[in-house]
C-alpha cells in the first residue's frame, strides 16, 4: 500500500486578483501552499507527495520544495485549464507504477492550509473499507434552489446536506476507471472528483469523513483575512496527560538560560532541568538583580553563561508583571514598568540571545496568556502585551527560520503561580494548572521541532 498526497495547486488565482495565484500568497510567515505541504510532510500515514502546478509557476514550486526540504515530494506535475486536468495528471503519473492497484491517491486543495493530520489519517483509514472518500461538514445555512428567474423552486432538508471539503481520496484503480468513462462523455465537465465517481460509477459507494469548520478554502480576499486570524489564534495543543517523561531526559547536558526563574513556572523549569542533568542558569531581579527591561543586564548574563559553558542551547523568558487594576487607576510609573518588562524585556532577550542560538541552532521560548485573544478589563496592559508576545513569536520565527532557530510561545490555561495568587487570591482547588506541569510541557516544547507556534497547555 502506498498513500500519496496529491496537492492540487494548478489554479491561476483569477478569482483572488493580483499577479500571484492565492497559493503563493504569504500568511503567517509562509505561503499558503507551504502551510498545506507542512501538514502532509509531517503526516506519518502519507508516504509520498505529488504537487500539480500551473506551468507558469513551476519554478516557484521547485524553490519552495528545495528551501523547505520536503523530502516526501517525489513528483511535480503540470496541470491544465480545468480541475479535472490536474486530477488526471496525477492519475496518469502513477497508473503504470508497479502495484498500481494498491496505490491510494489523497487529493487536497493547496489553498486549504488548515487541514489537520487527524482528518488525513481518518480518510486513509476509511480507504481500507471503501474505494472513494469525501470530507464534508454539516451545512449550517439554509440552502435554496432557484430557477433562471432567481425565484426559489426548492428548499432542501438541511439535515441531509453537507458542505464538501478536501481531501478526497480514492484507490487509484477506482478514480482511474471513473475518469476513463467520463472522458468518453462529450458533455463531461466537473470540478469535483467525487462527483466523477458518483456520475460514472453510480454503484460505487462514497463514504463521507467528518471535516472541520476551520478547513476553509482561501478563494477570495475575505478568506485571506480570516486565514490570517486563524493562524494567529492557532494553537499546538498539549494536554498534561500527554506529557512524555522520557523525553525530558534529552535535556541532559544542554545549556538553558531562564529569565524570570526565581518563582512560578520559571523556577519549576529550572529545577526540572537541573534534576535532569542540564546546565541551567536562572536570572531575575530578586535573584541576581537582572532586569529584562535592561538589555545590558541580559547581555552580561548571557556572556557569563557562555564563558562558563561555551554554548547556549535554549533561552526562556518567563519574566512578566500582572497588575489587575483599571487603567485609569494605574500611575504612569507602573504603566511604563509593565510595558518595559512584558514587551521590551521580551525583545531584549530575543535580540541579545540571537548570536548564541545561531551557534547551536537553538530555541527561544516565550510565554503568553489566554487573555491574548481578547483584551480584558482590569488588566488591559497585561492582555495587550501578551497579544504582542504571540505576534512577536510568529514574526521572529519567520525571521530566524534560515538560521535554524526555533521560536515558540507557551499559552497555558490558568495556572497556579505566586503572580496569579497575588492578583486573584486563592481559587478553587483543581481549577488551575500546576506550574510544574506547565514547566514540563514547556521543556517538551523546547525538545520538539515546532517553530512559530502558540503551544496551548490544558488539563
């Protein structure tokens, strides 16, 4: 069995406008097709990738594949004017391979970058029983059928209606047979591969896998705006129960510098790293009079560590101030201190740490809060600086990609820390994450290949 992801990128972007097709427009630091290819590249059940592209943009695709080292991409095929031409290009490319009857083709729109591995895996699993698979979600709007005079002639029962998505997947022999029959029809025209099977192989059942509301197709400019926001809010989710204790052992002998490590999550990270045999160093105002708002303090701290160890693998910044108070009641000195520590401190840590992380292809880890998605009354400064942390993470991850430096941002659910207790008092037992659990997932993130991600930690 061979599972081949066929990325359909043959469109010319006429509906989107502009010189480049929509799949080559950048959002959240990458082109849309790169986001899509990332998912298929990392999906364990995908053995190989073929990209079908408009001949005018062959060089762009080749550059993307080479720059990202997409080693699963084995074929770059030329599409045609119609969607069916792209599907046929993939069918013809594989129909003469050895064991072609065992090949499965998973067709996916290049401009659906929010597809996830769970859906792909479910589609491939369903091909064990069926020869044709579609992906769809329940229709949420009432669908009406109109005549040529724009008058309603039918209102179908919404319970039976679905909104089709991709991927659509087939055993090669099934989709090949459907197209062979379709091409004999002088009136053949389609924009949907499952539609070809439905019409020309009417006895072949087509199974529907549940899709996702986030699996949008970027077709118009409004879709780009929505996609940009979805990427901003997108989380790489970890549950505490998914923590891999054995993974922490890989931190042994690594050099970690923690700013804000005197209490809370930062201190727990420090303690776990030391226990695991890492070379961990903690800096804070209370420990050694290091304030992240002062770039000279950070520079001297990093120089000191590098002189002792000869390398710095990971830099973490947990330093932050939370002052739960209405803005009009906050004095100017406190306002400037919060902004300096929460925002400028993060910038200082990144800038001063760059040269050390470049030497080791290291990892910068920052922290945000669940309040970053929407500003909250009584801690407007904290919420806004934590939103800045997310944007900063995504931007720096893109800037540092070519240096092989990973940058991520931890977004824990409400966590029991001294800072939270100071502002919210004692809260019901079991309602908060333990800071040690957040510290463990934070270290696990350091050891991952993630970059540019908001890592959401939940119970």
